[in-house]
C-alpha cells in the first residue's frame, strides 16, 4: 500500500472517474454521460490516464460507502490500481459529511488524491484538504436544512388531507390528492367488519374472504394479521390517520409521539358502532384466552351485565353469571323475557317501520356489493387476458406464465362461484321486501310459535335479530337489530302467503 510520502508526479496519475447522478438530478436534465465526459476531458487536459469508471447513476448520496461500486473503488485505491479519483463536484461523491471525511482519510492513508472539478479541490495540498472539509460541512448542512423543511411541511399537508406519499389504506384510493372509497376494495373492507362482528374469529374472517375469491391489493390471500390490521385502522370509520409512524435505523416501523399524529375526516365505510364493536372484540380476545368452540347456549355472547362485563353460563349451572359482580339470571327466565320482547316489538308500528327502513338500507348494500363484485371480476379477467397476450407474444416463458396466470385463474373461479350466491341473497332479500307486510303479520305470532322451534332454530332467530342484551339488577334491556328472516317461518307453511299452523 502506498503512503502519502510515496506520491508520484502529477502527470503520471492513474485515475478513476466517479459518476453519481441521482434519479431526481436526472429528471432535472443532468445526465450521467455529461458528467463522465466532463471528468474524462479534465483528466485528458492534465495528461492523466483514466483506468476505471465507477458508475452510481440513480443512487442517492445519503450513504454510498456500502455500494458495490464504492467498495470496488476503495479496493482499487488500496491496492494502488488508481492514485486519484476525479468527480464533477462534492455533492456527486457523497452528501454525508461523515462519509466524505472517511473517504478523505482513506485516500490520505493510501497516498491517493480526490479531485473535485467544480470546487477546484485537490486534496494533495493542505489548502485543498481544508477547503474540502469546509465544503463537506456546508453540503451536510444544506441536506439537513432541506430535510427540516420537508418535515415541517408534513403536518400541514396531512391536515389538508393530502397524500404524504404512502399507499391508500385498503378500501380507499387517492384521487386528485383526496382519499376516496375504492369502488372494488371498499365493499370488501366493509364485509370484513360485518363477518368479524358475527364470527368474532379473525382466522374465520380470512378464510371466508379467501373462499369467496377476495384478495388483498397485491393479490395475496387474506391472513389473520391482515384482518386485525384492517379492523384497527380508523380510516374505515371516517378518520384517516397520517404522520403517525416512521422507520428506525433497522427498517422497523415505529409509532411517533401522539402529538405528531394528524387525523383528517374522510368518507366512512362502516358506522362508529360497528367499528367499536369489532375493536372491543379484538381487545377482549387479546386480554383473554383464545376463543373456544361456538356457544350452544341460547343467548351466549349476547348478554352483558349492567356493570359492563359479559355474562357466561358456567359448567353445572343453568344461569348466566357476571364474573365480576356475580349478577345472574336463569336461562329459562331469559328465554321467557325474550319471547315477551318479541311480542311487544311487533305490536309497535313505529318499531316495525324503523326496521323496515333498515331492511331497505341492507337491500341497497347488497346491490352495491354485487356491483363491486362484478367490477372486481371484470378487472381480474382483464389482467388474465393481458398475461395471456404477453404469453402469446412470447414475452413470458411457459414457467413464468403459469406462475402468474394460475393464481389469477383460481381467484377468478372463486369470484365466479361467489357471484350467484350473492345474487341469490339479493333475490331472497327482494322477495322478503316485496312481502314485507305479510312477513310482519306472520312474525307477530312468533312468540306464540316459539315453543315449537328446536334449540338450533331458536338460536338462529336470536342471532339474526338481537344486537345485545343488558341485564342489570332491576332492569333488562333487549336491543333488536334486524327484521326476522321469513326462512324459519316458510319451513312450516305451504307457501309465503299461506296461513301458519295454529300454535301448540
């Protein structure tokens, strides 16, 4: 290895040319070819021999020491292959002061020189080394100033609801710098919440979505981790959260201080109530042991104590019990009260009208979901056609074609199988809507016919129409959420308009 005392005459220099022009610089018209030609002409004028070209086109100057070209250049310096490096200006070598000084130390130890054409720096002289240090410090200062200005603008842009550069959450899309509901992903994201509220199992949600042919934005299958992340994201309830994470030096995502967070209102996909319900379920699952088999008790999972705790039926006891305050109610008493609530509900015309209005909303939601499903299927078929055309044009090899086409075909089959099911649900809902008056009239006798139902049929009715039940010391509150389906009724009658058998 040469030392700084082994300098060879300047006219005998064997130099390398360093080219680093970032993508942003190239966009502003600074081409790598221009910088290379400039350096070669400078070496030619000084009668130096250009031995190597180190090309880092498109590489950021924030950190270059570990780049393969930089490693090759340093190896050439240390083994004496070159004794100088020519570059157009300091910012083209590196922007990090620490790296610039480290490079200077390595060159000095190896008896090699750094030549910056624009700043007229040649580190073979003391003045050149001093000037190099000052210019490097100014370059770092400029970079930090730019970073601070960008950081300061983030909050302002986030408060205006503008895109900070990240991808839109699943179910949404950026359009003209505004976050809008995605016509294809939106209904799938909404369905995810609805399934979880019913199943209360994240793996079940992922399985159901995958079996229906739905996929993530990148075309991958849903996982339980993805389900949890989407459930917890506040965008779905109408609040987009920005500037709340950053990546540490190891590339891991970390949360910023809450004071740095910026939330902006957007169009909601689900109600606050549904979002809160799903996230409360997640919180309970995290605190308690994993959910076991589905409950067999008639009102299991629906009864809460007045103190806020869920009530359970423990072994060897026919009562729902609060584990906190020991409030309890027998199963048979709860069933009797529920029957009475059914009777009271159907006598109230206002309640019936309210539920019919909600049924209309559910009907429109089913129509929207089918339209979204069809759009997704058409989009997928278009992607399959593009892949096939590329294969026909021999731009994709046989092995590559199968790797790309087969997952698309599998998803297309699942979506195609799901479409008639959705259409069938809509058809059934429209039939029920058409015969709404008859359904209500028949449902008015539900409390009379209740004893004729099997345990499973009773549980199906309870799950279908009950939102929650709160049992306090002196009061029981039952909240019904949907009109009962006529499915159970029609099993026991000749046709929809026929009369029901008399109660037992």
